[in-house]
C-alpha cells in the first residue's frame, strides 16, 4: 500500500472535467485507489465519489493505492495534477 498527498492547484478545483479525466485514467489500473479529504473517503474510480469531494483549489487530498500497479497509478495521479489537467 502506497500513499501520496496532492494539493489541488487548479483554479476551479477538481470540477467535472478534471474529475472525469482522473476517473478515466485510474480505470486503467488494477489497484484499488481511494481519496481521503478531511474525514471523507471515496473510491477514486467513481465519478460520483470524486465529485462529492468538492475539492476546491488548495484542498489537500490523500491518495491511497493498494495493488500490483500502485506506484504507477500514483505517478499518473501526480502527473495529472502537476499538469493541472491541461487547463
């Protein structure tokens, strides 16, 4: 099990398009991936769950991945956030 903390840096936060991109990207990985924000935990492969986080700019998200490709999944997450989802 691996963890990575990411700070949301998109001006509009993790709104619909970035959330969909995140879910679509993570669906390619076998690992179970959770997102924790405050005391809330969601499945990172669920668009409803990701949208429910209401992660605004500056929000701290902890990603927890567990599975055979956990490191690759966390690297993909970090790349998406670093690129600000192409916005």
